[in-house]
C-alpha cells in the first residue's frame, strides 16, 4: 500500500509506479467506481485508438482507385459469365 494525498479540491495523485503499470499518461481518462465494500477502483478508459496497429492485414491495402477498378473488372467478368 502506498500513501498519497487528497488535495483541498478532492484530487488525488496516482503514485508513479501505478501510472507506469497502468500506462497512464497526462490527459488520459479514467473511471472511478466505489465497490460495495467501500473500495474505490480506478480504471483507464479504453479507446478505439488503443487498438491502432494491432490488426495485421493478409494483403496490403490498394489505393482507392485501383480497388474500385479491380472491383469493376470482377463485376464485368461475373456479368459476362452469366450471359452464356
């Protein structure tokens, strides 16, 4: 247990070792919840931005024009094949 201070404005400082462990940096949002036993729980708010770079693609992304052209060509082939 690490002691910390409560300011006159009701603010607390989260000790450095906890901020590092929780990967909390300045301006990061957290939620505060009081459990039934009176324990106060602080959790970092998860953001979709935290997921950036976690998804790997099996193929590289194509420029929009090339993607559109390939889709049109595939559609034309499909329509041409249905005529027979």
